[in-house]
């Protein structure tokens, strides 16, 4: 019984710090949430979709960081001109 709680608490800790992300997505691939097991083709489609969404999210974050950096530089230049 004690071993079970140690394993589950370490799994939760991994999920909270983000390092367990691949294991979580791996668990999601096995069923569609209704108890039906997904086929290889369905899992492949889901993987492609997830990768696309992660790529888009990273691109948005990169663009946002670039805009913030440009705005900060512009504000600093205006402050030095005054």
C-alpha cells in the first residue's frame, strides 16, 4: 500500500513540473475518452494534430516575445531622446 502512494505521488509531481508530459499524452492515445481503443491511424492523426497545435503555440509565443522586445527597445530609445 505504501509503495502505491509513493508511485502515485511521484507521478503527480512529474505532471506538475511538466516533465511527465509525454507519458500523459501517451495515456490519452489509448482511448477516445469513451472507452474505445484508438487505431494506429487515429493515433497518428492525433499525434500530427497535437504537434501542429504545439508548433502554432510556440510560434505565437515567439512572435509575442519579439514584439515585446521591439516595444521595449522603442520605449528605451524614446526615453533617451527626451
